[in-house]
C-alpha cells in the first residue's frame, strides 16, 4: 500500500518527514510529492517540485522568477493533481495525505479532488475549522484541524500528525469489504420538504432492482450528483428537487452553479425532472437575509436556516431556465409537475402556499419545453404517494427501454 504525502518540503520537511516515518512504521510505503516553490527541499522527495510544476504547465524557474504566490499555488495545485492522478491510474497510489497551512491546503486538496470517491483523502490543516467547502468541494476529503500551526514538531503537533498518519494507514491497509451490487444506479435529489416523495420513490425503485443514491440539494449535493453522472457512476436520474435553481437565480446560499442539470442532458442518462422545493430560497439566520428582501414571505426553518418564498416572476424565469436545460437532453427526459404544490410548505394552509406563484412556474415550463420532452401533470402535492410512484414509474420505463 502506498500513500502520497503532498507538502511543501522547503518549509515543512521536518513535519512531513515525521508523518512519513509514522506511515512506514505501519508498513505503508510513502511517495513524497514536493509542492514547495521558493526553496530547496529539506528532505528528499519522490516527485520533485520541478516535476510538479511541469505537470502544471509551467516550470519551477518561471514560478520563482514571477514571485506571484497565487499563480504558484494554482500551477502547483494543477501539477499535484496531475501527478497523483497518474500514480493512481498506474496502480501506485492508495491514499493521499496532506499537511500545511492555507497554501498547501489549497494545493493538496486540489490533488485530492482529482481522485475518485473512495480513495482515502486526509488533509491536516490550520484552516480545517472554518469554511472547508472550497477545499472539499464534492469529494470525500476528510479535514483534520491541526490546532496549532504546522511549524516545527512539539508535543501537540506530533500527536496530531501521528493521529492523521495512523488514520491514513488504517484506511489504506484495511479492506472495508464493501459489496458493490451489480444493479443500475439511480441518483435522486432531496430536501427536507421533499423527503416523503423521495422515500416513497426510492423504496419503489429499490423493490424493482435499482440501487439509489440520494443527494441533499444544498448546492454541493447537486454538484456532486452532476460530477458522478459525468463519471458514469449514475445510470438514471430522478431529479425530484431542483430547488438549487431558486438559489442560483434569486441569490440564496445553496446554489449549485449554472451547470446544474447539464450532466444528464449531455451524457444521455435517462432523467425525470420535477419542481421540488422551487417555492423557496435559502438564507442563513434571519438577520443575514439581505435588506432588499425584507417585504417577502419567510419561514424560519431553524436558527441557522431561513427560507424565503419565491415570487411568480422568479418562478416564471426559473421555469424557463429548467425547460432550456431539459430541452438539451440527448437521452429520454421528462418534466413532472405536482400541481398540488412543490413542497411540504406549499400545501394548502402552509406558509408558502401560493397557487399564483406555482402557476407561473408550471406555465413557463409548458411554454418552453420542446415537444420531444415528456410532460407529466398530476393533481397532487410533490409529497403525495401518487406523485412519487408516477415519477418512479416514468424513470423505470426509460431505464427498461434503454436495456
């Protein structure tokens, strides 16, 4: 078993050397990847910084002469990603360990994000207790807070680094024996307010021989599903919960980016798309909602999450966008409209019940969808059993036709 340890050997050689020694004491081979730019390595690397720079499309001399830290980190991140990808493709890498401050965290996690889900990835970082989304992205990267700066070995740093190295050794030397069923895999999107629909549809699909993976539609969840579709992990998509487009369009905090809904369309993966939770835009605590929205309808989901009702005008534009995305599908596709409401909160008597706003969303979809996209309309709330079974049946029909 081999672990690639990614670090700046010109400044963290002692600490990285200690991690290497802990790993080798556990019988794990170590491949040191040097991403330091400004000085000579304190310990001998297996892949020198010059090779990393070249893999990133430049040279170490050029980066040193430019003296631009941001440019250097980007280039070395690209290079480190290329290096570990090749090691993995060649069967010479079983896990990646990184340690450092914000700079090496950026570089090492860029390398980790280039590897498939399932390859052990652990980053010991001074910034691990803050917002880690830019470093983790949509990959299964474990972040361990270093507590103190990684600058010299002491009783604290030795303990933290040793624990990290032992954790990595445990991951790469133990076979989890996770069975991978030979079943077609369905990706499903869910929010708390569409949970009953997803639970019913998931159980229906699993009873018919599918494996399902449910993604929480929180921005990173949607992006993770898009990535896995592109990688061929997902064979069909039940996109019940497209709420991330409300955040993308209106300016909420859980947007998944403008590429959301592109992957299934481009790859031809069968998809059934619905309008789950498009009645809401997500913000943080109530006091964080921008002043421009003060006259809107809100629902405080919990002290950390405030939901804002979308308007007819916003829904009309969101409907147009989703229609254009689905129209681009190269495989079988349909849009399912729950005419009785798009979430738990969009039911009669609930905070976000607004038939006018829903009508604007549905009408935009009807107006802009191409004729070759199937349109399902049901007089039901998205969470009604009849709706959940109908969308699952539609996707099953597509999947059976594709076999």
